[in-house]
C-alpha cells in the first residue's frame, strides 16, 4: 500500500526513511540524547514500517566495521595491559624550546600513532600526559590539547582503522563492490592533508585559546574540605542528617560521616542518624561551612582535613569530565541516584577553568564541566565501567609492568599491520587473528577486555550500516543522486565537491560516523551513474567527514578534550573553521591527483 503512494518521485517508504535520517541529525545536534539511542531508535522505526527486515537489521551488527572494531578493542586492551602504550607515551615527548617546537613535537608523533591505533584511543591515552607536559613547559594545557586532538584526527585519515568513519566507508565499499580496501588505501591523501593541517595549526597558533585548566580550581583542597565534630549532648543526636539540617547546608554539602569506630559512611543518605562523636566531613566554601559551628552547636575536630584521603587512604580524589551526550547534563547530583549507584561522592565542580561557587550537589551540570570526586578503593577500570556513558576519567593511576609480554604484544600489533598492508589477509581476518593472539599469549584477559569495549560505538556502527542499506533499498540514494547530477550538469568534479562540502558540514553538528553512513550510498550512486571510478568519490568522502575542526561536537577527539581544556564552544570555531575550509580544498586536489576519475 505504501509503495503505491508516490510523492515527488518517492514512495512513502522512502519518505519515512528520509524523515528518519533527518530526525537523527536534529536529535543529535539539538539534544543530549546519546548517539546510540538515536540510531537504535531510527532502526526501530525502519523495522516497524517494514522498510528493513529482521535479518537485514541484524546483518549490520555482523558487518566488517563492527567486527574489526570489536577485535581492535581486544588488541588495544593487550597493548594497554602489557605497557606498550605506556612506554610510547613516556618516550615520545621531549623538552622543546618554544611553543612552536612544542606543537611540532606533539603533533607529528601523535598523528602517526593515531593512524595505527585509532584517533580516539590515542587522545584518551595522551590527555593526562599532555596536561603534565604543559605544566612542565609552563603553559596552560589548552594550548596543547587542541593540537593533540587535531593531530589525532588528521593522522586518523591515513588508514582504515585511524577513524571509525573510515572503517564504515570501507565496509560499505566492500558490500557494494565485493572488493576489500587496503588498510592504507587513504594513506597518500591522508598524509598530504595531515602535513597541511599541522602547518595550519603552526600558522594559526595564536588563535589557540589560553584557558585556565579546571584542575587548578582543585589544587588547594584545604579551601573546600572541613571536618566538624558532633558533641555527645548536641540537639542533633538521634535525628537524621536531613532532619537536623546538616546534609545540604549553605556553601556546601556533607560528603562523609566518620564514626568513633572508624566506620565511614559515604555517600550519606538523608535518613542516616547522627550519633554523638560523629565527625562530619563537608565540602564547599569554608567560610560558610565553619558558620555551622555556631548555628548547629558543632565543634572543631582535632585537626583540619586537607584531603579526604587522610581519613581513609584507600579512598582517593579523582577528576572527571561531563561529556556531550552524558545523561548527567541538565541534572543535579541531589536529584539523581548517581552517587548512590557508583559509591562516588561529589566534592566540587569547575566550569571553564573556574570552580562553581555553590553547593556542588546543587549545581546543574553542563557538558564540559569538571567534577572532583572522592572515590572508593576500586581500580580505574571498575570506576570507568560504573560511570560509563556519564563521565570520563583521565587521571589514571595505572602503571603497567614492562616485560616479555610487552614485546609479544608489540610483535602481534606489528604483524597485524604488515599482514593487512601486504594483502596477505583481509583487514577483518588480521584484526581477529591479532585479537586471538593477544588472548592466547595472555597479553590481556577476557574479563578485562570487556571493560575496554566501547559498546555504544559498536551499536552506532552496526546501525549506520543498516540505515545506509535502507537509503539504497527505498530508492532515496538514486533519486537524490539523480537530482544533484541535474543541478551540477553531470560534472563529476562539481558533484564530488558538493558532496564533500555537505558531508563535512553535517559532520560538524552530528558525527563523522553518522554522516558517512548517510552520504556514502548517494556518492557511490552518483559515481555509478556517471560511469566514473568510485575510489576518488569514496576517498574524498572519507577525508571530508573527518575535517570537522570547527565544532567540539564534530569529532569524538574534540569532545574528549573539551572538559579537560576548560574550553568554550567558539574556541574551536575560531581556528578550526579556517582549517576546515583549507583541508576541503586540499582533499579534493590530492584525491583527484592520486586516483583517476575514469578507469
């Protein structure tokens, strides 16, 4: 029935598909809904309307991009646990004489690593390293974090595993043509754009913002932690902390109760009873907190608490960042169950490099906020699993032991790259083989590997493949391709430029993965109709969707540094817009120089 109703050359199945795609862009650009939720919702719509079958819907999650990424997470776990990446970070950075030298010292090795280890992994690994390095060089981390993110994104253009969008495009290309791309198919255009990108960062380095680091607000813990003692005959004894008005107080909040028998209660529930001799640990503005001594009949403890870890050295202070898409955005800790669920206690909040001067648990959180938590005695990965999708921790204390397994893991990774580079095995086979070798030689254990897997990314990748297939199946790709061909006068260069511009603009506001999944079938259809070699169209699209430098939400690497750098949204636009425009031109130039338009 829906197929018989046609409007502007498209049936209702096609219009439902178009509306679904547009809805994804609107939801991701205008709301804080996580990407995996938006894409899975779109897949549900297509399934309910019968646009894709159940088997087609499931096929995406067994596609090459998903399998390769899943196997690569195992490889990364092996490289992390055996200390390969720790060794690299320790030996890559030196002591440059000036800021220009620091940019070059950072961007060149980072871009090379990102090509081999995926841009997002490299940025997550180097954020803390770069922050410490910046202090050593006596500059704000923001001056180096943007070059870090840009270098990783640029380097990721050079290989299929460098950026997630590259893998999606290569997987779709294999589905359409039956031919597999080489791991280094985009190498020469990627290197050309990377070199230009690094030169542009050097040229526009004065535009890189000098923002104060959020952690500087947390360096003097004596400013916001205080310990007060409840006398035995205090009126509050026998009441709950909520009834006594001692839980959320002007200038701060109660983060711990230490009992006379050293029992520690944290987080403190509102119905916790007060006992004589309790030590109440508060965080907030010390001047207002000390006023509690007078208003509630409390007394000073035998010493001031400078750090919560002095009470129980198993608990530590950790910083985390609220990412874009976090379910904590727009909420207050006093209104949600986050602390109770994770056993973390919020101590302070910083925004754009400055501590927020109000009760931490009453602050409405925003993307990019830096949060200071008092954490239980759990290892880094356990805490990250508990807070997955809500927060990102970077102050990791994990230091691996270097040894025989370090060498084994390095050889496995090297073998994976060589086998794929020389076409001995397809990319999917080499990554799966490398993942299996990491497990067999005990470079990582399965229970630990699960903690490294980015399940949300796998869901987005699998769904993107299905949505791309729906665009072709309903005729949307062919109709849009024909329409754009008519507008451009069937000029392949104009078509290529137009599609790259559209794809790069969309990726600035959504994501590179989502943009490439939508635009690939249209681009490929155009190349087919024109009788052109599809490779220049495909490679130019691959690079175009990753040139999203003008917005912090355009790339996962930009979102990772947004909080740690104390950035503002327009900081990326100021320098990134120029880089975006120049790289678009460079992309179109080099791709058409390397790949012939007609075979």
